[in-house]
C-alpha cells in the first residue's frame, strides 16, 4: 500500500465501517478510559479518551516494531491518531 491508500483506508475505517459497528470512537474510548481508570485505581492520574486513542496508536507502533509488515497496523495507527487529534481539539 502507498501512503494515500493507507490514509484513505484509515479514513474509511474511522468515518464509516467501525463507527457503524461499534458506535463513535469518542464513546468507545471513554468507556475504555473508564475501565482502565477503575483497573489502575490510584496508580495513575485520570486516563482520558484522548489518552486511550494515543495509547492504542502506541500499541500499533509496538506491533510495527516487531518488523513483521501488516498494513492494518499502519492504517489503525493513522486512524487512532486522527481520532486523538479530534478529541483533543474538542477538549
């Protein structure tokens, strides 16, 4: 895949397919943040939905670091970062 194809696929995923299946990423990431905050308790400051988006991108980057190419990791990382930017702007 070239860069335009990766970005186009990321846009398709975060603006239609997955949102139709799972709801808005903001709602999903807030639910994840709530679970992570409960799990982490007093060990960390409050995790936000924006933090979740960034940490999900970091998870994809960790997968990329293995050296095994999978387009999905790049597509998802782009999507997570785009969502993080939107969440933080709305902040």
